[in-house]
C-alpha cells in the first residue's frame, strides 16, 4: 500500500513560488494529450493573418453567418456587433465570452490580445 504524498509548497517571504510534486505525478502530466479545444481552422487563420480580418470576423464568415445573425444571437444591434468585429477593437473579457458562445467556439479561439478587464 502506497502512502499519499502531499505536494510541498516552497515560499519566499510568504509568497508561493514553487510546488514540488511526486515524480510519478510529474511523469503522468507529461503524457497527457494536448488540449485541442483552441484549434483554429486553416481558413480562419488565413482570413485573419493574410487577409487582415479580425478572428471574430473570420470565424463568423467561416461559419456562414451574417453580422445580423451574430447580433441576433447576442441580443444586440447589428451596428454594436459590427464595432466588436472591427480589427484592433478592445473587447471586455465578458463580451469576448459572449462572442465565443454565439460562435460556438472557445474564447481562446477568438482572443487577439485586445481584451480589457474593466
């Protein structure tokens, strides 16, 4: 019977810095499959990177949706949605999550480093 080994937390000035885990747990974590939920289809990537579209617009067009469709899904006006889709627009994290739900993707798939937290 093996004894349960607790993780050891190493702190500096009371702040956690590292966690020591059992070697077997570490090895098991290396063999876990990568998360593929944030995969972006090639067509979406090309539209965003080579054609200069935002990821949100590229996903919408990839799925054959209009701006009016997205606005309806989000229960907002089409002009309000159109502003969110514009490249370089700062989007609140909560809005990004609503967009992802409306598109049926994860927020990581539409995140472009322009999210604000206010």
